[in-house]
């Protein structure tokens, strides 16, 4: 990050770098969750969604959400 910049400039840019990274993380989590919801809705409309597939989609969505939350906390507390 800013290889030739002074230490003062790098220190000023660091909070914005963190905010931008967190925003990208939130957008990626939202995109993944939206894709899972879309897949679930398509399978439900076609009557192809059964108990196992539904549980897998729910578990995957929860895992993605918790991963995003833990990464956010680890960045926030660093």
C-alpha cells in the first residue's frame, strides 16, 4: 500500500483502507446470500427443493454470514 509514500501519509490512508475493505466484504457477503436466496426460490418454484437441499442452503448461508461477521470483528479490533 503506497510503497513510496511517507509514514505520515500511510497512517492517514490506513483508516480509509480498512473502511473500503470492510465495504467490499459486506458487498461480497450480500452477493453470496442473494445468490443462495435466488437458487432457493428457483428450486422452490419448480418444486425441486427437498429437506436436505433446504438445510444445505440454510447452513451455507449461515456459514457465509458468520464468516463475514467474524472477519469484520477481526478487522475492527485490530
